C-alpha cells in the first residue's frame, strides 16, 4: 500500500512539473539561448516554420534556420553582435548597443536585460550551436565574396554558396579615419589586401582561410588607392594618388618594397592600374588629362614610361578632358573607363591606338570582366537616365563586338563590383548614399545610410531574386575568392 501511495505521489509531481515547466524544443541552440528564442521568438505569428514568410522571411525555429537569414540578409554574424540585427531588435538599452524598433518580440514584453546580454554574449562568442560548432568555420577553402566599406573601416565577408553575410572584419589602424578604398584577393586565393585613401604608409594583408590580419606592408607615405596583383600572386603594384604620385612594386610574400617608380615626379594624380604580364607593361590612369601612362617593366630596375593620348590627338593635356580613371586588360586590349567623357575606350596595346569608343549612360566607376563569357561589367553610379527616377546602372559590354549589350538595375548607386566566373555571378555593392534612395531596413552603428549587395547571374544577365543583402555604410570595393 505504501509503495502504491509513493507511486501516485511521484506521478502527481511529474504532472505538476510538466504544467509549470513545459518541454521546449531548443532547435540546436545552446540551452540558455534556446530557452529565450524558442518560446519568445520562434512562435506562431512570428519567426517559426508557419509564420516566417510574413515575418521578413526570418525563421528562428532552429539554429540552422536562423543562419538562412531574412529577406535583407543574415541576422546573426558570428563574433559580431555590433553587426547582428538579432541584437538590434531585441535590445532596449542603447548603453548596451544598437537599439531599433519595432522591439522584438513584437506585441510582447521585451527581453529582460539579462536575456539580451545572454544573446549578445553568445553572438560575441561565435553564436555556436549546442555542439559548440560555429557557422562557416568548417572549411578554410570556402569560396567567399569580400565587400569593403569606406566609412566603417570594415569588410563584410559573404559565403559564396549561400550569398549571405558570414563575418565582419575590422581593417585599418585608426578607427573611422583610414577610409579604406580598394580590396583585392590574390589570384591563388590565399590572401586579401586593403589599401587606404587617407594618407598612409601601408597596405594590409589578411589570410583568406580565416580572415585574420597577417601584416602591414610598408610602402612609404602616399594616398594608396588602386592596385593590381600578378597572376602568380607574388607581386603587387600600388598607386599613390598624390599630385606627385608614384608606383610601388612590392614582394607580397617577403612583405617588402622592391621598386618605387617616381619618374622625376611627373606622375600627376595617378589612379587606376592594370598589368599586361605578356607585354610586361603597367597601364595607369589619371584623375585629370587625356592620356594614360604606360610603363614597360621588362627590366624592373630600369622601367620605361610614356604618355599615351586616348582622345585621338597627339598632344598631352594635363587638365580635365577625359579622366581615364579605371582600366583592365585582356589579350591585346586595354579597356579604359573614362569619367569626364562618360565612355569606355578600347586601346590596342600593340599600336597604342584607340580602336573603339563606347558611350555609357553616365560616368563609369568600377570595371571588371568575365573571361569565360567575354563580357565587361561597368558600374555607372550616378546614371539618372536608364532607370529614372532610380539612380545607377550596370552596363554590360560584349567584348567580341565591343558594344553595349545590356543595362541592368542592380540597386541604388552601384559602386564596386567583381566577377566570379566559377560561380557565374557578379557581386555588386550598391552604395545607397543619397537620401532619395530606398530607406535601409535598419540603421547600423557607424552612421550614415546602409548600403546593400546584389548579385547578377552572368548567364541570364538578370538579378538573382531574393539575394539582396543589406550591409554597412558605403560599400565601395568588392573582391572574390
């Protein structure tokens, strides 16, 4: 009889315990995090399997669902609560970080201070799952897309397979004062490099396997803007965009300067640069003038430099007339994007003559090409004609016929772009700086209007639907690994 009474008492205790502590499926989250997200966020009418479509496309039912992101991109960036919107919309105390409205969970009491701190600290530790695994940390050879931000001194790292943000990496040495300008990935995919528009004496090298800073390579004082890297990833050629500029050749493996080319200080505001390795020539543009510089580095210790007029004349003009800012070489041709004349000029590098001038709808900003499809992609940031009242366009040039094939609207004020032939996409950084542009989904922590990144399918020359991600302020340069 006593055993029967004890049995019934235990059963009653279990019933009461279940009534007051219901089972919660934690979906792969660590227990302390799952007990916050599961009952308060991944619920009916909010961010669960049934309701996600009506809640910005964000599903928080499981840890893996969370990392599929929302319509505006990833909501949780491992190690960076300061760039994770999951924190922005659950915080109500600006002393603890960015706090945006509507506060989540919507229509319910906000998270307690301790609950928010639990989420924030979890993300700061990498947002691991219940097994301790950190998202995107499993493959050092992962294909990535890098987006450099001029105003935040950060790089957004995208996973190329999902086209979602996976990391934010700080760059520079003086927060919000370096104005990072250009990012390029070495052809072997081992490193990525950043230059800075603010007066500096360095460029920075990062390990692409883990995106950690490796070293600062000392170039000497300058305004280091554009640069190019040799196909074997050994040498970098860097442009100092000063009134009396220079070109520096650096050994990227030994991290040292090999040559500094000043040509008796006649390089006037040099800008974009490209390298024809077969001819052993560098081509450099300028922010004023009607010419490009051609530097023969067959003997790197004794370079030979000449001015090449690109306006049909034989006279060198050092005032605003053409402004050949950016360029890229392919075979025997150098494609020169000219800002003042708003066109693309095709230079035959064998004869140093312009063979074609292709009008563009507005001044070109950035240029890259698909070797596989023989197409050039050019951003025209302030194009107000092609998609009025929207601003900006991507021009596609057929390199076989040297004609404008198509104009694409990628987003408001497209700036940097990069072609990934392996993935068959073009990644475009849309600056969205103008207040007439679409309102960002949220406000970040470095001031100004957030930009976004969209992707063009090279095969169809159309945007990839559902893959536009909001990023930090002024995305300016894009590189692919």
